């Protein structure tokens, strides 16, 4: 597999050269993450994933469906270790609103939303 070429940090005015899949240099990545996590909707999301009901619902769903449901529809067998809210509401932990997912399928679902 070819190696990705070096590129400049995406932070405005930063001359730092980075390699691989990174978008920002180390110092600017910290700044970007800090601003991202400070958004009000992010705080609500993070709080929802620390509740007892979420931990119980997640564990129940993974015990019920240990394989990625999207991959199974495509004929692939992949472990599901993430649980996705179909309606994108992190407070709706009904079992019918949850689906077991692998990282790739989970990321794809969030990119679509």
C-alpha cells in the first residue's frame, strides 16, 4: 500500500508539515479537539453515554446481536462492538432503536447523518 505524502497542517497560517492521515499538527489538533468537545450538543451527548440505562442497553444489545448488523446484510461476518442509535437520539435507548455495529459501519452511519 503506498505511503501518504506529507502535507501542511490545515490550521490557518500553520507551516508545520504532517504525514499520514492527520489533518492538523499535534499542537493544533489539541486546540481543535478542545473546541469540538466544548460545544453544548457534545456535552449532552457525552453525558448520555455515561448513564446506567445506556450501559445496560448497550450490553443487552451486544449480547443479543454480537455481529455487525449492516455487515450481515451485505453477507460479511464482522464483530459488532459499537451500538448505534438508529434515530441519532442518544437518550432513546429502546432496544429496537439500537443496532450492533463495527467501527466502519458506525462511522459511515454518522457521516450520512
